[in-house]
């Protein structure tokens, strides 16, 4: 069953820039957009469970001169908004109202976006499905039996179902790109440092987190990044500016179909990637076989690092969140991941050293290629329960590592990557196709994304069949 809220209300089926144009023409007001978003949330969120807090009636307004001024959006519930609670998807502590805006929140507001609520994530963003031990999962609007991905699963579910056209997300191992692939959306993980450094990334020995947005169109993603670049440009990165369409230059594109874990890519996903490869070849690009340059050692090192993050939460939760934190109330997966690190602790210097060198390995691939093309995920998004945090840890670990094998490399390398909804599985669910480029080169990714979008327009959740929320 599909669940969506698209209608002929103030939001219509416009993307964010479409709404900006209507706002500037005086055809609609920002208040009317927020009201429509609230009513849409009323319709679909009982089924999808993507919202944490609702602030449609008391939003935090973005700057009126921002390029996305008046467009409603959601903030992921691991990012501080002054006066709002920030729960990190966890039942282990009582979330307190934040005292200040995070740097990421300030960037969202500088773009003009109006913040109308917070979106769900699995506990501390550690899982690839927005599921919980003792709460309802976030459901995929394309079929509510399936996962919306993670960790920005709430954001993706609510953008795909039409509640808002654009939503904040962040990505420490695929958390923008995974839910974008699962829900048929555009999800770009920026270069490390392109957007504000989050509180999460600032204290990491290897900063793997980048903040961005999930959208329904390439131009909305480009507009947000242009707003960030114009207002708070990172002097250590190439300027980005506004990317408004495809470029004419011919690129060397490396095609990757083999997973770093050795897991088989499913037939629907492989077909979608091969279709995009043919499309890019027809557009004049050179498409040749390639590899990621990393293998099982990288996967194991990333797992050890991921477990270090869970261990940090488990042992430092009271310092982070105050006296209400109780490690015994963490999800079983978080606790098991922390236990994995206790067994791996002696490997810490070695795996941190190897991870810090991944950037060099990654850069070597781009002496031969301009862009790498691969699946976003090794298989179509699974049914809910497959990645439940209550699953036996060894089983869940193996499932996760195979499922998300293509996304973490760009986090460790600090490079940009984008998932595009360029395929459809036999069961009707979206399939994501992944493009990544060298550090600082979001422009090439956006130009290619425009070209794919033009020749393979994204399938819409309203296509084929008219569905209503029950």
C-alpha cells in the first residue's frame, strides 16, 4: 500500500524552487504552505511515523532574503534547534530543550527555510533502517511494509509522501543516500566541510559526518548547496556556485558492480545501474569497469569504527545528555555494537591509521576516472523487521554490511556522493543509483544528475495508481 498526501492544496506537487516561485508571485503565502504541510502530516504520519516534534504553528523562521525563504522543512532529531528537544532517536534519556541552534541549523535558516518539526532516526543513527526495539518503525510511503531506510528515514518518508519538499538530513555512513534510495529521492552527501561541521563530527577521530538535504529534484539539492556556498564558503574547497543543468564535457566514468564485501548485487539493482551506465554512454561519456580500491579490510575497519561510536554513547551518555541517561535502555543493537568495540579495542590504533589513509586510496581511483557509478545499496530496501535492532547481532551485522557496502567509502574519504532514484524494482519499490566524485567536486555530480533526471525522469509516488492513506 502506498501512502501519500499530494493534492491540489497550497503545496501542490511543487518542489521547493517551484514553491519559491509561487511565493514570489504572491500566489501563496508561507503560512498557507505550513498549514498545508500540517494537514498533510495529519493525513500520512499516523501510517508512516516519520515525525518526532510538530512545530507547524510555532515554526522557526528562516531568513526572509534566503533563496528558499518560506519553504517548510524538517530537521533531523539529532540536530539542535533552540527550544526544541533533541532525542537522537533514543529512549535512553529524557531529551531537554536545546539552548542554542547548532551550526547546521543556522545554515538551514540562512537559506530561508522555515523549520516546522523534527524527523525520526534510529537510535543515534547507527542502523540502516528506522526501526526501534519498543516503538513503531518509520514506514516507506511506497509500500508501508518496507523500510524507509536510515538514518534519515523520517525525513525521506515525509519528503516522498509530500509533507515537505525538502528536509534536513546527515550522513555518517550513507544516512542521506540510503533513505533517498529507499524512498525514491535525491540525496547528496556533500564533501566533508562543505556544510557546517556538526557537533557529532567535530569530536570524531575520523570525521565521517556531512549534513545536507533530501529532495525530490536535483535543482532543489543544487539550490540548497549554492545557498550554503554563497553564505559560508569553505576556503579550503573549490567554490561551487549555482549548478543549473548538465554540462557538455565528456567524462571518464568508472562502473562498479562488485561489492566491497563480496555480496551479490540483486538483479533489479544491477539492471538499474547498467541502464544508467548505458544512458551516460549514449550521452557521450566513456564508461569503463572500475573498482572501489578497497576491500574487506576497509569494511571491517569501518565496523570497528562504527562500534567505537556506539561505545562512546554507551559509556559517555550521562556526560552528553545528563543524569536521565540510562545505558540499560539503549536498543539491543546499540548495546551489542558497543560490546563489539570492547572486543576490538586493541585494534583501535591500527584501524584509525588505516581509515585515515583511505582518502589517499580514494584519490588514486580518480587519476583514472572523473566519476564512479555504482549501486547505492546492494539490494532493494527490505521489509520491516529484516534490520530490526532486536535481531541477533551477528545476523544483523552481516545483513547491514552487505546492504550498505557501497556508501561508507565516501564518508571516510570525505568525498561527495549522490543517490538518484533512477530505477524501479519488480515489486514497484525505488532503486537508487550512486555517483561519487573527487573531494570538492559536487558540481560534476550535480551536472550528471541533471542529465540523468532529464533523460530518465524520476517515477513519482502518484504515478500509475491513485492511493489514499486509510
